[in-house]
C-alpha cells in the first residue's frame, strides 16, 4: 500500500495542477507557465521578470521623489548655500546630490545630503574614502 506522504510529485504534475487551478479561477495562466509545460522545461523558482518588476517600482518611487518639488527646492537650497561645487574635490561639473542617509527619504534635511561630482559620487558608492574636505566638515 503506497504511503501518500512519500509519493514524489514531479514538477510537471505540480505545474499542470497550478495551471488547472489558475484556469479554474477563470484566469489565463502566464505564457511562461504554459511555455514551461509545453517545452517540458522547468521554470525558475521565481521568474526573473517578477524581481525586475519589484525593482523598477522601487526605482520608480525613487525617481518620482527626485522629480518632486520638495527635492528640487532642496537641491536649489543646497546649491545656494554651499555653492555649485563638489564638497569633496570642489569640481564644478557633473554635480550630483548624494544621500548620506535615506532615513528621512522624501523629507530630507540638508545634513542628510552632500553635493558631489560624478567621480566622487562613484567613489563614495564604491566605499572609498573622501579625497579631502570631510575632515574639515567636522571642524
Ligand atoms: Zn549617492
Ligand atoms: Zn568631486
């Protein structure tokens, strides 16, 4: 007599059951699922497209904030107060505003931000130390 718990169910059977379940609910299974069944190719545990979508929605939120009037006003105020140059190397081209912290993301305070040129910005994200200035900043 077979013991139910130890019976192995192939992924094809599981996938077939999943597709049937989706259809029973009146939905159309995703092309990726149907494709996997048809070609007998096991699908990835989580389709890469899903991960990508979640990432882009986070990205969209971030980009949305960077277009907001709050952010633009904050940038303008920063440049007016600190001058239009990199706070590390004093370059004046390709300036970015870097978040020292995302703690108050969306309602940043000036101290949460630092004006950096593109090169210094890349350095900070690569975990490299400031070229200069930061020591003076604490003075
Ligand atoms: Zn940054
Ligand atoms: Zn710089």
